[in-house]
């Protein structure tokens, strides 16, 4: 448990993968958790599991790239759990392709979910944080922010999130709000499974090959990210803001 059991956290993209693990960890840390996802049934199941373990949680459907949907979802969390003062901008998609094959839709949808989504969510939740004089935002960037073949849209969005992180840290610091980013390397989720499938490589072989390139010689698990989130949202991290933490088993990927 944390020192502040009444605090309310929102995790976007919490229906599966990294977001689901982060929601479980924050609940274990004593936060009430709003699990937001495009797939309402996935996040409702996660919320029920947390409630079954004695925590407080609610699953709410949202499209983070849509202003009205974001405003409604944040309002629902505030009404059902209390004012949210922790926000984990985790929802994400990939639409990989080399530049000459990348469609307008591939570009717009990836920028829309990651960049516009994190902007809309942060704007909607910051009013609760500034009112309370305390808050934490953690944005999910990626090692792809450093550049990755076939990911012009995604690497641009993930680099952009690092700029958003540093700017919000500067703007919100005086309200007791810290803003940081985590840049994961290879984490075993549906997202990396989809990449393996697109490349026509069995997922276990894809993981083995990736592990050979990672200094600690293993691929990451969603819990590796959840552990770092747990620290960044705690009171112990109150002097850490505007930072990008690469969680990749090595210095970059
Ligand atoms: P994932 O398993 O594909 O999960 C992504 C989640 O985001 C899904 O539950 C998805 O909902 C949700 N989502 C997508 N679009 C949304 C929208 N418009 N509104 C609300 N929710 C939406 O991905 P993951 O691997 O856990 O990745 C989580 C985050 O970490 C992403 O930002 C990703 O870019 C980042 N990351 C992942 C890795 C990795 O190796 N896995 C590495 C670096 C960074 P649906 O289920 O309804 O589609």
C-alpha cells in the first residue's frame, strides 16, 4: 500500500498488455483505478478482478483520440471513484509500413491515439490535479522514439510524447504535479505478437532473437513497466519530473 490510499488513478489502454499490468500494480499499491479502453469488456473484466481482490476499480469505454469521449470517461471516473490525480497515458496502436507504403490513415490514426490522445487525457485530468495540488502523469513512449524502420508514424508519436512530457512537467510542477515518460524496449504483449505475425516469424523465435540483442539477454514483461510506474507515481518520486526512463534491459533497445 502507498501512504495515500484514497488516491484515484486512470490507466488508458488498460484492457490488456502493459496497461492491464499497470492497473493491477496501482491497485496493489492502494490506488482506486479507472481502467479505460476502447474495448469496454476487457477493462471491465480487469476492474472486476481488482474489485474481487478487495480493491476499488471501474472499467470505462473510451476512445482517447475523441474529445467528447475523453471528457465523458474522466467525468465517469471522478463520479464513481473520486477526483483522478494519477494518469497513465498508455493506450497505443501500431500501423507499421515503410514510408512509401504508409497511408494517410496509417499516419493519422497512430498520431491520433498516441499524441492527440495523451494531450486530450492530460488536459481533462489536470484540472483535478491542480485543484488537489498533487498529481502524477506518466506517458508511455518507446525506444522507437530513437528511430525504427517501418515506424515513421509511431516513432514520431513516441518522440513527440517526450516533448509533451517535458513541457507539461514545466507547466504543472508548481501545482505539485510531476510528469515523466517511460520508454519501453521489447515487451511481450499482443502488440509485439502482431509485429512477429506481420513479419511471418513465430512469436517465440521472434522473442529469442530479440533477447540476443538486449544486454540483460531477456525480453521484457508488462510487470517490468508496471514496477517503474509504481515508483514514478509514488510520493518518493516527487523530485523526479520531465524525465524519460528507458526500460529496455539496456541503454536503448
Ligand atoms: P497492446 O497490448 O496492443 O494494448 C494497447 C491497448 O490500448 C489495447 O487495450 C487497446 O484497446 C488500447 N487502445 C488502442 N487504441 C485506443 C484508443 N483510441 N482509446 C483507448 N484505448 C485504446 O499494447 P501494449 O504492448 O500493452 O502497449 C502499451 C503501450 O506501451 C503503448 O502505448 C505502446 O506503444 C507502448 N509500448 C509497447 C512496447 C511493447 O514492446 N509492447 C514497447 C514500447 C512501447 P483494444 O484492445 O480495444 O484495441
